[in-house]
């Protein structure tokens, strides 16, 4: 399974950051929760700007967790939570 991440991302209702992956040339939306950003990456913002900044600053770790989840679930949509980061 080939997984690549695009630059498409946005804050969703100030509680998640959604971001797009391409799985075998098919777009798949993933997201990471505000709790995961705050718990795992020691961020405390709730504004869209703060969430996007936290996502960008930790993008490699977030994409790694998403890649692991996508590989396990056959390339279906992923909603990352704190427990998805090791």
C-alpha cells in the first residue's frame, strides 16, 4: 500500500485537525484530536491558529502515527487520539 500525505489540512470545529493522505492514489481524510495535540505535544491552544501551528510543528510524528493506522486498517479514514502516539 502506498501512502503519501498532501498539504491539505484544516481545523474542524476547533477540536480536530483534518489532513489528507493519498492511499494508492485515493484521497483519504485523517484527523488528530485537540486532546492528542495537547497531551502528546504539550500544546494548550484551542484556536484554529494554535491547532494548525501545533499540527505543523509536529507533522512528522502525526503522519507517522497516521501511516501506522492506515497500514493497519487497510487505508480507511483515521481519527488519531492520544493513545495512537507511542
